[in-house]
C-alpha cells in the first residue's frame, strides 16, 4: 500500500510541478527570445513534458485503483 501511495504522490508531483514550472518559469523566460527561437524551444519542452505526463497519469490511475 505504501508503494501505491508513493507512486500516486510522485505522479501528481511530476504532473502539477511540471505545469507550474512550464507556466511560471519556462514561458516567461521563452518570451524574451525572438519568435524563431521561441517556438522550437517550447515545442521540444512540451513534447518531452507530455511523455513524462503520460507516465505520471498511468501511475496515478494504477495507484488510485490499488
């Protein structure tokens, strides 16, 4: 049961923490770049982040059932 709780909390930390980072840190920093550099940066960051979010959601759902 402790492993399921740990997986659940870590999944939420990755998901919510990543959203906080992207909105409060990455987005404002990217706005200082010119648009031709901004778009590839944000696209690469979002692509990598969504891969982690998919794993986190799987962990949240699996541990929630347990």
